[in-house]
């Protein structure tokens, strides 16, 4: 994810406790008996909301399409929100390291879900010598750890892509873990949590089935490797030059050779679609997307967080799956 123009500063000025995912109410200090949950972003907050339903009060610290977990700096209000939480959920894998500053002795009793390790895709992700995620001697919830991975935010392993909310199997694991953790907090609601997670998981499976093999034999470009796992599910070939992706993620100038290569692939219609992260601000990327539209190459728009107006994870992801499926089927 790249830094998002001047809007990021505006997001940082907001009070996190007012950024409540899915319209979930008064925030973690409410006294309505609901389970207080704090998520690093509204993506994971919406997954817990789908499982917990009316029994949870979910606050997402980053709840704005212009927010960037890589550059976000936590504030005292965030610390207060997490301190009152019974369950916290974050991505890990170097994506939302700001969350590490929020976890301390006062949060030791809270259930914790770190989704990147839970995905099973972390192997090799600490290739730069970083220590593995988690804290020795702790017993985290499921595969979750008590602290996010200390990996630097600007390190990205394409083989172990940290954008695991685009991996539908991982999201199902997270939903199941949320059901288990919420049931441990409120045993009387266990059946409801498990039923919600099962229904959620079934809908994820339906999305997975729609994508299965739909892109076989076809090629796409990604402006940034955000929807990497959706492309894997579709069995489509991503032919984006690594130097192009690396430059976009690092917010550096795209090498002329890489830009010429992707432009040529679009102009010659050697790719079926360009998958564009609309939350990335980059003139070269905008030019490539415009070139694709001019030449009749499909443009599939994706985002890293739930856009404004989205009611939840399933609605958001369904729209993106439908757009990708349509583009690949032609």
C-alpha cells in the first residue's frame, strides 16, 4: 500500500474511537453489554461484525478509504480504545505495525487474532532476518500472536503476500477463530457465533467457486499486488514486472523499461485485464489505466479497505469478484 496523498493527514486527525466499523454504535466504551472489539482496519472489523452480529461493538481504527496502515501513527485515543477491548484483530505481516504500539500489559487478557500468521502463508516472510511473529512463552488465540510481526512496513515478499483478506480461505479461518474467541468471552452466545461463521464461510465458498479456474490461460497486470490471492484463485497469470510492482509499493519512480513493458502489453492487448488498486496515487499508474481503457483492455478496480458505503466484507468482496469474473470471461 502506498501513502495516499493529502487525505492521509486528514484521516490522522480524526478520533479513532469515532471510526466504528459497520455502523456498530458507540465504540468500545459503550455500556450496553456488547463485546468490545477493536480492529486495525475496517476489513477485519467487518469480518468480526459478521460473526458477532448484535453481540459485538466493533471499532476500526482505520475506517476511511484514504487511510494507510503502513504510515498511520497511533494516538492516545487508540490506546484507550484497545485498552477496553475484549478482542482485538489485526493483519500482521508488516502491514499494520502501528498496532504493536497499542498492545501492552493492559491488553494481556484480551483475545487476539493476527490474521497473517493464521493464514499459513508466513513461511519465508521473514527472509530479511526479522524475528518471527509472536512473543515467546505466550499462548495466543488460535494461530494469532500477542504482537504483530516486527517486519518493516516497506518490506514485501510476493511469495508471502500480506494482503491475506483477499485470500478467501484465510478469511474463513479468521471468521471461525473469531467465533471461537467470542464464544469464550460469551459462552451463552456460542451457537449464534458458530452459526454466523458457518453462514459467512458458505458465502465465501460460493465466491471461491465462481472464481475457480475462470482465468486459466489468461494474463493480467496488477498496478499493485493487492488482489494477488484472488488472481491465484482464478488461475490467471500475473505478468506484471517485479520492478514495476516494487517501485509502486516503494513510492519510487517506475523504471523506464518496466513502464515501457507494461504499456506495450496493454497497447498490444496481450493482457485480458489491468487490476488496479484505486487507493494508490501514482501518475504513471493512472496513465496505464487510462491507456487500458482507451485500447479496450478491461480494468478491474480493487481497494485495500472497505470503500465508503460498503455494508460489510461480503458485499465488498462480492462486487470485486464479480468484476474480476466478468473481465476474465470477456
